[in-house]
């Protein structure tokens, strides 16, 4: 226990120290939200990866989908690396950086408002982002606290509150730069931790091949088409349920393309050469961390059946903690640091995104002039500086507000971690992914088509939830994301076009 407590205290002290070190760079909005748009490839790549993978993945997804799909759940991690990292950086990285800097956009709702010339779009996008980031944040709290409770024996409620306070401290102090620097430190811990934990878990089963043989000997959960129970499905390449597995891959991989806290990383990177280096770093990071998490979760059935909830269903969120509970204390300390690192980085990104979105897109909706236009009603530098400082203060207050709301949900979680994330990602990426991506590439996207996609993404997710989830929230999220593309395309063809000169001016940044 001494080792676990000591390592955790050192870790948390470093996080706060980085926040103190970075506070001078967080005095204005660009510094607080974007790190002055001068964050290098290593920090950005690790910030992207650590914001991507949290306790939601390590505890919730790896446990639940490892149990359902066996070793084939590793494909989720591979999809996260190739689609969620490599292709996201290649397709979105450069164009996001150039256009958002060109139109002086600081957030994703700000991008929608300026790119599609609609302040109403900006407001609605900010509300969608704020509301649907909350269940995701609650899921992260739940995941981290479940494992913290296993490692330290501290009641779940206290764990949740402690994590919320500590995250708030370093984000409020140092803003995005503190978050990015801490993400780098946390990413190193995650890389080392996941490799070590996998080795220890496999060793407890007699090694890799022995563990795979044990998985191959397990019977399927349900009879096949002939009515017989077969062994071996959990050790096959595609697993017992490849179609539902595909839905998880789509949600967790493609979803990052439409999440404000993920896309925002491209706003802040220094230049195009940094994007190229960041692409490689981010992909390798995702392959090791996500691939490792799901590979580890695939062996969950070798450690016994998880406990059941009051409604009789298996408690999937207890699978990973029960797998790790028999490890030596020093490794449990490493696991706690691993999950702390993964979760605090994600929490920091979420609360910073939410507070900046509410401040810049709902409370202060400055209408910016496009490049080449004259800004009306300009103010002197002193007044401008005061307004910037006031915005940063409001963002810091809203960080506390957002954390408190998420905390209330985490203390009374309504469902499994995986389902919380499915609802959040489905609504956000269902609404934002298609218009954001197409808006970077296609001049013909219209304002009405963006409205249609917002209604589609939020509508299908909320309707499915209110009807008791007749479609699995994971699959519903995947449908919401993919369905946005034909909706934006169709409505863009049928609705009035935007001003051609304005659109050409925005796209001139790619010349």
C-alpha cells in the first residue's frame, strides 16, 4: 500500500506542478484553449492519443467487448490505430489546421458558425457539445474510480470526487499547454504500463500460447444455427459475432473524427511538417495502447464470471479490475497510474473543450471578419486584453460547473461505461462528423445540410435512448455517424448555395 500511495502522490504532484509551470501561457484565450497554436508534434500526438484512450477503453470497453468477442476484440484496437488515428491525421490534420487558422476558429462550433455563416449553428453546436460530453465524462469518472477502488480500497464515491478536484486544479491553472505537457507524461506511463500488465496477466495463465489454448477450449455463449454449443469461437480471428464487432470498430474509430475534443488537437499544432511527424507518433501510440487494452480484455473469460448487477446482468465494468486484482502490489500500483494517466488526460481535454465552447460560442459570440474583410466596431488593445482575461476567467468557472454536473452523473451512473460512451459519441459524431469533414473538402456544403445533420445525429441517438435502446447504443452511434454523409450530400444538392465569394475566400488557405 505504501508503494501505491507514494507513486500516486508523486504522479499527482507532477500534474499540479505542470499546471503551475504553464499558467503564464494561459493568460489569454488562444493560450488557454490552443496553447498559442504552437504545440509541437510529440505533445500534440500524445495529447490526441491520451484524450482518445481513457478508463472508458481500459475498464469499460476492453472488459465488455473482450468478454463478448474474445481475442477478436483486438480488431477494435487495430481499427482505432488505422482509422481513428492514422487516417484521421491524414484526412483531417492539415486541412483543419489551415482552415481554422485562416478563419480564426478556436472551437468546432466556432468553425460551424464561421464556415457556414450562421451564428445560430454556432450556438446550437455548442449546446450539443456541452450536453453530450457530460455522459462521456461521467463514464470516464466511473471507470477510473472502479479501478482506484480495487487498488486502494477507497470507496467509489471518494475516488470520483478526488479525481474531479485534481483534474480541475491543473486544467484551471495551465489550460491547454498544461494539458498537453501532462498528456505527454501520462502517455509514457500508458505505453510502459500496458505492455507490463499484458506480460504479467499472460504469465499468470502460463504464457501466450497456453492462454490462447484455454480461450479456444471455452464454449460459445449461445447455440449455433444447428442448435449446438461449439468451442473455439473466442479464439478465432473474427470471433463469435463479427457484425456487432464491426459496429464497435466504426463507433470507436470513426467517431474521433467528429469529436470536438479530438479535432481541436489539430487547431493547436505548429505547422504542416509537425502534422506529418505527429501522424506517425499518434498511430504507433494507438496501436500499442488500444491494441494492448483490447488484447488484454480478450482473455477476461479465463478469470471467472464477473459479478451480477441487481437486474441480473453481468457487471462488465468489473471484469478488468477482477483480472488485475491478483497481480503483485507493485503492478497494481502501475495499473492505477496507467488508468489515472489515461483518464485524467481525457477528463482534462473534455472539461477544457466544454468550457471553451460554452464561453466562446454561447456567452461571447464575437462575429469575426473573414480574411480580406474589414472588422466592424474594432476596439483598442487595452479593452481587448481585458475582454480576453474575462473570457479566461469564465472558462475556468465553467470548468468547475461542467465537472460538478459530470460528477453527479458518475455518482449515480445510469448504465455501463460502454453505453454512456455510445450515447455521447453517437450524438456528437453523428451531428458533427459529416458536416465538419465535408466542410473542409467540399465548397458545396450548405448551411441547411448542416442543420439536417445536427437533427439526424442527435435525433436518432436520443430517440433510441428514450425508446429503451431497441438498437444497441453502440450500433446506433455507428449508424448516426455513417448516415450523416448521405444526409449532408442530399440536402446540399437540394438547398440554397452559400455565397460563392465567401466560400472561395475560406478555401484560399489551401492554395
